[in-house]
C-alpha cells in the first residue's frame, strides 16, 4: 500500500475506541475525498455501507456510555439529545450571515487538519438577536449539516436548588460531551452566564459563571460549542470573549422574507402575490412568518379551499403588524397610518375604505387627504 489516508487511520482509531459517531464523521470525510478524486465506485460502496449501518450507528448506544448525566437531587437529565436530519431544518439567512455559518462549518470539519499543523482551536459559536429570528433553528441546522448529535443543555435541570450542585452539574455535562463527538448547545445561555457584578444575583450564580468559564477553557477542541441568547448585554464579558464566532441574527430583510414565505407556504404558494406579502411582512421575524403561513394553510385545508385566501392573509398580516390588536370597523388614524406604511400602493384610500366598510371620506379625514390619495 502506497499510502494510508488519514481518514482511514481515524476511522480505525475511533472504531477501536467504540465511538460510532466519530467513525461516521471520518467516513463522511473519506467519502467526500473519494468524490473529489472521482472514485465514484468506492464512494458508492462506502455510502451503501453507511446507509446499511445508519440506524444502529445513530440511535443505539454501542460500546460506550452515552447516558446523559442527571442532577443528583431531582434526577432530571441535564440535557436533551437530538439527532437531526438536515433536510428538516432549513434556515434563511442574509448572505453575510450565511457565509459566516459556512465558515464555521468548514472550521469544525477541519479541526483535525488544524491539529496536524499544531493549531488547537475549539470551535464555538454564539448567536444573538430578538426572539423568533432562528437562533435555536440554526443550531439544529448546523448539527444536521455536521451529522453530529446535538446535546441541548437543560437550564432547569442544571440549576440545582442545592448550593454548589449547579457547578457540579456543569462539570458533569462538559465531561460527558468531551467523551464523545457531539455538539453542546447552551440555548439561552444568559440564564447561566449573567454578569458576575450584577448585585441582584446570588453568590451561587457568580460561582456558576466562574465554573462555566473553567469548563469552557478546559473544553477539548473536538467538542463543538454552540450558544444562543436574546440578551447579549446581560452576558458576562469573559464568557462572551470565549466564543470564536459571534453572529447576530436580525429581523429578516425583504429578500429573506420572500424566501421565508416560499419556504413556509410550500405547496400552498400557488397564486400568492409574493411581492405584496413580502411588504406586508415587514417587521416580522422568521417565526412570525412561519406562524402566519401555518395559520393560512390550516384555514385553507379546513375550509377545503383550492388556494390560500389572499384577503384573509392580508388581514392576518395587518393584525400582526398592529401587535394583534383587534381592529374594529372604526380604525384609528394611527392604525391606518401603520397599515398604509406597509404598502402605500396597495392600501389606497379606496381600498382601505372597502376593507373597513367606511366611506372614502372617513379614510381621508383620518389619514389626511394627501396620504389617503398617495
Ligand atoms: N431565519 C429563519 N429561517 C427559517 N426559519 C426560521 C427562521 N427564523 C425563525 N424561523 C422559524 O421560526 C421558528 C422559531 O424560531 P427559533 O425558535 O429558532 O427562534 P429563536 O431565535 O431561537 O427564538 P427565541 O429567542 O425566542 O428562543 C423556528 O422553528 C423556525 O421554524
Ligand atoms: Mg431559541
């Protein structure tokens, strides 16, 4: 044999250590390499082997202890574990964020390559931003893309009522993830990592932050760490600094909103005016758009309609835009102005009059003549 690819060495190494997940990761790398080299035959043979072994490899405990640690007092598991199919977890991101995520995925895939060059870096990424912008969804997407299990820390179980036990729980959880190939996800990390100098917090929480820092520093570069927060300003700066990737997730812009609408309306998008609904979903998050679509689809199916009722969808958008305030047949000037702002071409004075069942003169009076005629 002329040379032994390092992926095969790794497959043997992790096979002997009884870690099927890492075997799978290196198998994927080998398959990728074969594909690049054009060895389709060998690639197909390995894929077939992998598919045959897929269920036992990913779902049952083979050879090593995969049991999640529990809190000593409540006996609650300190984390949930998910094995994800990337097909089910799509995320729509702006171009810049998308390329950062790809960069992070490439980083994780090349940890060994970096190690071979004497560079030991732990891949860690934190996302932050308003609720419903896809932080949790993104963690699932990344786990699916990397083909690694996602171990989601359970803050309720981690924070023990026993003094000192929270730090012990953290250590147990970090020990667990460091023994295997997986992604540790600290969702809503602010619950654990609040500022140490926040005088409201008890000494215990300060110890938790110190303990979290120590665990982060001791983490193996084979463990991938993901975290998410809505309150980045509440995070301890020392924790914040530990993350190599810090990615803000924002309320989607026009292009992303259109993609979100297409994604969530799926086969129900026939006949929908996407340009109109892209403007009417201005200020909505990905989560709002998903809810909007699911409600409309439910309505379509229950009422046995051929297509989504566009007028009703317009009303749903208006309701969300006005923070779910019920609009009476007598809308305020303020509400009318907010609706008009969504799409002034669509919501003409006449259209608004028809929608609310009032005279165009009433709309003109409330909006001001110039705005009503715009
Ligand atoms: N950018 C996005 N792309 C695709 N789907 C999205 C996106 N943002 C949100 N969603 C949808 O909205 C749902 C809720 O989003 P998610 O729970 O990921 O938000 P979050 O940022 O974690 O919110 P929170 O801060 O409240 O935890 C997701 O399951 C997903 O279906
Ligand atoms: Mg979340």
